[in-house]
C-alpha cells in the first residue's frame, strides 16, 4: 500500500481568532487529524473512557467553523493500522482527562501526527494554550481550570488511591507525554 496524506483540519472556536492570530497569540482552535478519509479528534466528557471520536473530514461537531487544512506529511500505515493506533491512544486520551490547557484536542492531534508521520503541528495552533499555562496566574480563575501536577501518593500494588486518581482525571491534570525520538517505530 502506498503512502496516505496526513492532514490537520483546523477550526475556529471563536469569532475573534483573527485578532488573536494577528497579535501573535495564535487563537482558540479545535483540530482533527484526517487520514484515509476519516478525521480523528479528541474531546472531553465525564466518563473514564476514550474521548477520541471520528467524523467526516472538515465536519467537526459543535459550534466550530472550519478554518483551513494543513498537510503535514504522509503515513505508510494502512486504515486498520491507523484505527488500531487511535484505539490504543484512547486509553490515554480519556474523556475525563481532558483539560482546556494541558490536554486538549491539539495535544491529541500533535501526538497522533507524530506517530503517523514524525511531524509536528504548526506552532500557532496551540500557542494560546501554552501562553495561558505560562501566564495562568494573571488570568481570572473563572476562565480556566486550575493547573496541578499528578499526586505521587501510592497504595499497595503501585496504584494511586481511587479518589485521588478520579480527581486528577476529572480535572485533567496529567501533562501529555510521548516519545518524540526518531528511533521509535510507528
């Protein structure tokens, strides 16, 4: 099977993205990764199951407006391999672990693109979230969820206490991490 294009579909989440972008802040964007004619994206919900969903390309649900598509590379993975990869990422990107600044749709898109074709998202896509994390203390508390790091409190068997883990997942305090070394196979 030949290579298939990997495309980032970018959506505006607010009307004033034009001004944010012109000011160098990026904007408030939703992204999905299109490959083999399917767009994969991530969103939050209250359950401890995958928050990843699939849609038709450039047809994201909710109050979003398609902005542009960015071809980031090619993958040699077939459709089933991509679906298997997305399903495995669902164990990490659960609905309850969504966080507006620290684990959002753009973080998921970044990791999926990396695993598909070893490329990165354009930096402007999630720039505003990064700035907000950096300047969190200057933002009104009602605008963004609190930033915290996961607890290291352990009980027997190496498991986090259930209440602490549920609290961390519900508030999305886990920073996404994935290996970006070129030696990792897809």
